[in-house]
C-alpha cells in the first residue's frame, strides 16, 4: 500500500516507522512547507498535521479521490463540511479523535459505565486529561469524545474547562513534558469514587491504529469511524 503522510512531525515519523514495518511504502511526506506532489500516487493518506492544515489536507485528498484518515484535532467546527464534501465526491474518510485501539475500547467502556450510572444522581462526573507540552488544543479531542459519550447517556448537556455549572462536566487539562496521553473519568459521591483510566505509554499505539484504519479504508466508499474499523456495534 502506498501512503501519503500529511504532517511529518513526531506522530508522522512514528506512523512512517509502523507503516514500513507492515510492508507499506511512503510516497509523500508533507509538512507545512512542502507541496502535495506525489499525493496522486497514494492509495491512502494519513493526516496528523495541525488544526490550520487539516481542513486543506482532507479537502485536497477528497478532491483528488484519495481515501483519507485524519487524527488531527481542533478543527471539528468544519467536520460536517468535510463529510458533505466526501459524500459529494463519493470519497472515503475516517476521522477519529484517537486511533489507539485501546482508547477506542475505552470509549465503549465509558459509554457503558455512563448507561449504568444514569439513575445514580448522587455521583458527579468529571474528567482529567494529561498530554505533552507540544499539544496545541485543550481539552484533547479524546477528552471531548469521552465527555460526549457521557452526555449521550446522562442528564449532562455540556463540558467545560471552567468551574462547572448545572449539567456541565468539568474537564481538567494538564500539559506535562513527555506525556503521550492519559485520560481519566471520575464518578464522585460523598462515600466513594469510581474511576476508569487509559494511559498511553508511547505514540506507537496511536500510529498502529492509524495504519490499521488506513489499511481498512482502502477500497471502501463513505464516511466511517473507528467503530467500523474495529467491528464494534453501537
């Protein structure tokens, strides 16, 4: 499989390593200062860039007919626009706030716990996410997905980084050197606390999931999620 890497920072380099180990070829390594030359040779593109570049990268792929997956967060105000473009061009697109296989299982666990807790009003939900100091957006896309998973199955209606008001989930975002990503969900009552937690030990888990998603997407048409890739039924 021929892969175009859109974003060639730390994640892009780890994805390259994993892809080469799995027998794939890299035909484009694009950073902010390089062109899309070579994109048309690709079977699939993997976007791990920055918010300002992600929309242009995804658009270019869909306009060119190249399947694209994106793990860039912080641009989701334009997500529906990309979905519409994908459908208009009969393209192939996956966005995930986190491609780690373990995190996507954690998403399912989070929703399952929220369903169990819905009638236990004595528990208040909060979250914590910790990332490296180079991460540009806060809270992380993963934390937002976790919050949305709780909101979907509870009386909560929003999340906030500030002091929460009624029906808001407080997310505490911390930036600490050399932390790939840690996410915790807390249910606190006066008598106890329930906590579920996912800790990434390196970027390799994100990279492997992204390459697996890219392998899965080739030959398919439509807008998909990691649930489709992993065969997880809603």
